[in-house]
C-alpha cells in the first residue's frame, strides 16, 4: 500500500492541526520536513534564566553544543535538512528536544498519524513524557535520551547537560507514578537509576557537588532496593566509595566498599570484577601499611581472576559497565602501590578496549600514562609531559575538577625533576596557573 492510498497530505495536515502542531511542509513520503520539526521543538525548550528571571528557549548554539557539532550545522539541519541521514542523529535529536520519534520519520506513516492524534496529558504539549506509557513511547524516549546523554558525557559535554538530566529525572518520576503497568514501572525504575548514576558521575568528577551527589546516591540505593537488584546495589556502593576516594577519605571508602562485599557472590561476574577492583583501590590509598597492601593485592587478584573468567547471565548490566570500567580501577590500584611496570602493560589493554570517540577515556589514558612515565625508577619526563599536556587541554575544555587536580599532581612531579626548567614544562605550568586564576 502506498502512502497516497493510506493517508492524503490533507489528512496528515489535519492531524497535525488537531494535535496543536504547526502545518509543517511534508516531504514526498508524507512526513513533516525534519528541519522544520527540529526548529519548532528546539524553540519549545523553554526555561527561566536564573540570572535574569526571563524566559528563554534553546538557541541553535545550545543545540549544537549538545550534539557536538557547529552552530552552522544546526542551521543547515533546520533550513536545508542537511546532516540528518543518520538514524542515530535523529534519535539523539528526538531525545534531546523531546520530539515524538514518528515526527522525525523513525516509524511508519500510520504510526505518525496515530501518535499525533493520541490523547494528550493535561500539560498540553504533544510528546510530553509525563503522559501515560501504555504504548511504550515514553520508555523509548527515555532510552534514547539516556543514550544521547551518555554519548555527550563521554565526549566531554557534561556541564551543558546537567540541567537536562535533572529534568528527565523529574519527568521519569512522574511517569512512574502515572504508569498502570508493573512491568513498565520496573523498566522506568531501571532507567531512573541509570540517569542518577550518570548525573552523579558529573557531580563527582566534574563539579565536586557533594550535597547533590549524596542526595542522589540515597535515591539510587532506594531504587536498587525496590528492584531487589544486587548489581545495582553494588554499583551504587561502588560509586559512593569512589566519592570517598576522591575526597581522600580512605576510612569511609573502605566502609562503603566493605558494605558491598558480603553480597558480591550474588552479582554478575563483570560487576564482581568492578567491585573487587574498587576494593583494591580503596585499600591502596595514601601510604598503606603492610596489611592494607596485602589486602589490596588480594582484591586486585580477585578482580583480575574474575575478569578472565567472565560468565554472561541474563541479568541487567547497566550502561558503561564494561572492560574499561574494571581495568581503569585495577590500574589505579597498581599505581597506588607503586607497581608501575604492570600498570603500563595494563594501559595497553585499556586502550584496546576504548573506542576512539570516547574523549574522556582517551584523555584519562594519556593522564595515567603520564603518571606512570613520571613515576618510573628512571622517569621519562619528556614523554610524560607531552601526554600530560594533551590530557590537560581536554580536561580544561570539559571542566573536570578531579582530573585537573590529578594533572596538577603529576605536573609537580615533573616540575621538581631535572627536566623542570625546560621551556615546555614552564609553558604547561603557565597554562595550569592561568586556569586556576580564572576559576
């Protein structure tokens, strides 16, 4: 059946009008032109500016930053339908701007008409994620949003998406209350946990916003308890332990991770490897005594053993829990206890498990390599400095407070060595100092 036999242009335009949407121009298949849809929904992204108290909406520059493209590219999308060949980009746009996927051609024409003529919630705006999820549209929208925000996060665009993630969290909570289906409630709870975990990574590593971090951690623990999910419980305690490590509170870090260990045998094997690695890191903090070093080594060996004997199961494994996750944590434990040679070898394994587009992990690789080269018995300061400079410029753009502090530590090691008066060392020192002054 052709489109003309199924719906005429007039019927589609009537459906748009009845849904309170503009009379978008239609393409030859009967779908609204994507560029016009994007522009309309971008301008519906309204908020109150906290500084001026005035209402604003997203600009093309705002959208460009979140997509990781130029403002010109967004302008071409909206006016010429350029750059929209990728289904993935359309999904990201649907998630960011809360566009019903059908309006971007991500479903059939029949589904488009059905979606825009479906009953709306009292909020009035079509596509609002607070409407009931009887057809699963909201779940798909939240999943697409989570994928989009995770992709933006690993590319280093965290500071611009915190408010958006918090908005999604509020909408998700409302959707859970409105859902009549227990199955859909569980799906939404898993997604809510994922959003909390993502925003907590930003609060922890980039912003040092501890009040909001611990408020959200408590919510994450409650969700894991409600779902009775061991994997989520352990990963939440793992994240909380990480916050103590970042604050140099070794005692509380050990308390947090020890709370996770009694249940570790009930977790998926990849979660076990991550948690054991975090335990090794917690016990290797600062200047550990002999007992703590032995404990750290024992947990490290357990993490490594489990990682080489991963057994898949059908339980839910959260986003961003992969080989790089436990390998980076194992690496930190090795560096903390001064095992630099195996740490350098492990860095090669991590690089093999890191996708080139993952800006954060690639910069972290450079930072850790710089740390290892500067800590060798015969330090390789020149290589360390080059890697450190590359990592610094990435983290400066990201605004990651934690990693900037780590860079400063490695820089001090280089600056106090025989290579310290090198012009290149002095230049990087000036860049770091200027960043500190601006803050």
